[in-house]
C-alpha cells in the first residue's frame, strides 16, 4: 500500500465516523423540523373541523326552529309554507334549497317550489331520519332533482312530536359557500379541503371551481386514514386537483363522518426546513473539503511518481507500446515501471502475432465461403441437368407408353373386358408415374423459378406442399418484386423448401405461411407455423438438425442472415434477410 493511500485511509478512518455522526444529526434535526410543520398543519385542520362542527350545529338549530314553527306551532297554507321557506333561505346565503316532506317522504313545501311533489322516501338519508335518527348529512351531489347546477350536500332533520316524525326538514347547502364559513386565517398560508364520507372533495379553497372528475380523493392513504377516524398526514403527494406536489394533514369530522384538511405546496412548506438543512450541510461540507484538501496535498507530494505510472498505464491500454517510462525513484515504484516496460515489449510481440493469425483466418474464411458458394452452384447445375434429363427422356417415354396402352385397349377383341381392365390399371399407374416424375422435376429445379421469378415459384411450391402434406400453406407478397441473381433465387427457394420440409417432418403443425417482402435494397422471407416448436439452442447443437446448419450456410453464401425463433409449444418462425439490387423482377 502506497504512502498516499495509507494517509488517505488513516484520514478516512477518522473522518468517516465523524461525517456519519454529523449526517445523522442533520437528518434527525430535519425530521424534527418536518414533524413540526406537519403538526402545525394537523392543528390547522382540527380548527377547520371545529369550525365545520359549529356550522353544522347552527344548521341543525335553524332546522329545529323552522321545523317546530311550521309543523307544530302553526297551521300554514301551502303558499305560506313556501313563503316562509323562501324567507329562511334568503337569510342564509349558503342554502341552495329547502324542503319539507310528509312522514312518507313526499315533498309538500319547498323553495324553490319545483321540488314540491318529489318523492324522497327512497333516499338513504331521508330513510335514516324516518327510522329514528335525529338528523343525517348526505355526501356531495352534483345536481339533485334538477334544482341546482353546482355541487351541494343536504342536511336532513326529523321534526318530531313525542318521538313521532311529523315531517322531514331537508336543507341543501352549496359546497362553494363554505368558504365564507370556514376560518380564513389558519396561522399559515395554505388551502382548506373538506371531503365527504366517500372521499370526494366537498370544498377546496385553493380551487374554487374544481371539476367534478378531479374531486375523487378516496384513493389517497391519508384520506382513508381520516375516514377511519384517525388523523392522516402526508409529507408529499401529487394533488389530484392540479398535479402539484403538496403536503398536509387530514382529520376526521366525527359528527358528519367527513374529513377536514389543510395543504401547502411542499416547496413552500419545507422551504425553512430545507434552508436549515442546507446550512448544516454546507458547513459540514466546507469542513470536510478543508480536511480532504490538506490530506490530498500531503499525499500528492509523496505520490507524483505513481501519477506518472498511471498515465503510462493508460497509454499502454490505448496501444502505445513503444514509449517506455523512465522512473528513477530507487524504490518499488521504479521496479513497477520497469515491469511495465517489459510487459509492453511482450504485448507488442504478441499483438503482432495475433494480427497475422487474424489475417490468415480471414483469408481462410473467404476461401471457404467461395468453396461453399461453388458447391451450391455445382449442386444446382447437377439438379438442373438431372431435371432436364428426366423431363426430356423418362417423362416422354412414360407418356408414350401410356398412349400405347390406350391404343392396345381399343384393339382387344377377345376377353375384352378383362384386358381393358388390366390395361386401364396400367394406364392409371403410368399417369401416376408421370405426375410423380413431374413433381420430382419441380423439386429438383422448378421451372417457374427461371420463367416467372421467385415469388410465383414459392407460391406454386406452397400449393404443392399443401396438397402433398395436408398442412394448410399460403404464400403472400409485400412490396414490388425486384430482379434477383440466379444464385440468390435458388438459395432462397432451397431455404424455404428445407424449412417447409422441416414443418412436414417435425412440427406437427396444421398451418404454415410463407411471407415474401420486398423493400428498397432488401428482401425478407418469413416461414412460420403453428406447430409444437423446439428449443433452438439444443436443436442447433444437435447432430440431427443438419438442415438448420445447411439453411444457415446457404444464407451466408448469398450474404444473407437467417434467424430462427422457436420455443416448445409456441410454433417456429424463420426469417431470412438478404440485400438485393434495385431492378424490377
């Protein structure tokens, strides 16, 4: 270990525990400051909840007085009832509508009067009052009975005489009017948020016209906590209202089953906390940098030779092997420099030998490619010659034999039926022989490949494959075909032929597809089936899958690339990509 490293290690052994202790202290102080901010917001939220409780008590007193005045003390006419309700509503701007129902839930007086005749007996809150609850509050509603087009909620109270429900007093309260009721000075800037029992925002002082679709806060964990009756806090969440990062607290309003909360932007609420933490970090950082600077200065004075040696090692890694380093330190560093020089000399000789071997291998590879291409060329020439021989010789002779048998069948006079039967059988066999020989000729060298081009030949072969194997097979074309060299057409055709032959023998497929796609300067041929598939790594390594190796070699011989994708139970997909010329086929 060098002197510089020893000094740095000794320094770090002292500095690191000190730094860790100071960082821990900074984190503790930061957490305490953050908790103080959250507790302040909890207190503000509790003040909002208390204000809402006071408002609710005032609403209930209003309903009690009005209910007793209307139902118990006096016998009002319908017009007088509606007038009295309109007077109560006019005195309290937060009221959206008022209604009185019979014990059966039928509205018989209301302001506005359009509510008269409504049947509220099916409303859960009205049912609760009719079943004996003193009063109930609904959740926020967007448009109740067509009365209001702004969000509102209802407070329903039963008007009773000796525990008997004489009427239900229904008061609708506009949510936006709560801004004039809730406390405006919370001791800090921030937004007040009320939610109903479902977690929907009833009032948000920071967003007076909050869209209905952005008011569902029920998924937020601290809202769920407050709805369960416990204080919920968050030191950072994305506001569903506007997407800003805010923090705050939400507390339960037990009388309503609602929640009340106060929120501030995180950047604003945490600004004093972060400023204090930044101050602590800056002081600690400056002290650390000063100590590190002193240690590094001392280390550099002792380790300059190591710096030179490191630079020399970097040059060696970049291939500069002919510039030895000269260190006269008389210690281990000097010995290390001499070892680097010896290593550079050895590497230089080794790299020269490897470069020469690489060139020889590349030359051998080119020669093998040429041999392989010539092998395929000779094979195709032999196949073409054999196909011509069979077509011009054997097939013609078999066709002539078939004609002779037909003529003999017509000339027989004795045992004519038997002779005709045997001759007809012979003729049928000869016809089958002709068909088979033509198929062999087509397989050896398809004439369509020369006369019509690549895709028609593949299309014919797909049809022949389907007829002979019983596996549904289609060929599709994309793009404008281009003129291909003969060796390329033959290689592509043979690869598709071998691929479909593998489908027939090994896949267990019921359908296969050949896709031929021409693009500028490129040909892509895809063969895929819906068979059992196989593990491609194991198949490539196995000696029984020489067909895959043959197809890959054919692709390489024309400068193409062959990719095979398969897995057990997922079928097989073979993709051949070849660079082509620009002429049309």
